């Protein structure tokens, strides 16, 4: 057998190495061209970052109002020599339909300092001062009461805000509607609201830009029918 030429062997080895290098480069380029599938979590994060958070489907989702009052009051008032004597009948419309009577005596002057309340069912007699302003937003009211059933006497006090609610996110107010002389309708309503805000984050799992649209809740707390005899 004849001996193989060393030069020919080296050329074959070089050609084989070049073919393998070309094939490896083709495989690497094919892998780079294929799209990398995204997981469900990454898809959700991408959708969350591109959309507003808690987006309402309509404007009706941003507010809710309860038009049915919880309490109804029928008030009778009689003016006698500079004083107002009143009898109140309070009906609970939330389900019990109970009637709670109350009697009120107070001066007719606009700068009145006191009023007297008597509730027969609780046998509770109270003397209350007018609301005394404390700063621009708060008011103080002090009372002296006596319970005939328990034969006890004690002091009470209450601090309220000028908004009438428990904080700046709640407003309570009374609107008086005169129907005709001697008959008025007074509506006590309540409004609670959450102001909208914009927020975001990066690298914390939160959307880059998100928005809370806020919410407004309104309700009619009570309705009063007031009958006044000023003769």
C-alpha cells in the first residue's frame, strides 16, 4: 500500500473544520432569529403597565347615590313669648319602623345659647349649649343630662368639624326647602368621596403609570317635615 500524502491529509482536516464552523454559525443565527415566548406573568405585567389601573367601564361606576332616606321626622313647632316649643316624631325607615318622640324647648333669638331636650322613652332630660367655635374648623358642645330611670346626672361634651362629618373626606349638610308659610321640608344628606390619584413604579411589580379614578358615595340620611305655628 502506498503512503498517504501529508499535505492532502492537512487540507482535508482544514476543510472539515471550516464546514463545522459554518454549520455552528448557521445554527446560532437561527436561534437568534426565533422569537422567545413570553410567560403569562410577563404578558400580564405588560398589559398592566400599558393600561390604567382599575379603569371604570362607565361614568356610573364612579359614583353611587341612595335616594331613600334612613330616617323621617315630623316636627311640630309652637312659638310662645320668645320661646319655641317643639314636638318631634322620628321614624326609623331602615327596617324597624320604630317611632321615637322628643320634646325641645329653646329661645327664638338667633344668638341663643342653650336648648332643652326630653326623650320620654329613655326618660332622659338634657340641657345643651350651642356649638362654640374652636378655631376655624372645630366646634364644642357641652351638655348636662339626667336619667330618671337610673337616677343619674352627668356631663357630656362633643367636638365636631365644620363639615359635619368625621373628616375631610366626608360632608354632612342640611338643606331647607320652604314649601309655603308654616311648612318646610329639610333634607339631611351625606357625601363621602375618594379623590383620584396617579401613581407608578419601576422594578417593583407595579405598573409604570397607574391611576385610581376615585369614587363618590352620596345618601340622604334624613328627611324632616316641619310644621310651625308662629301665632
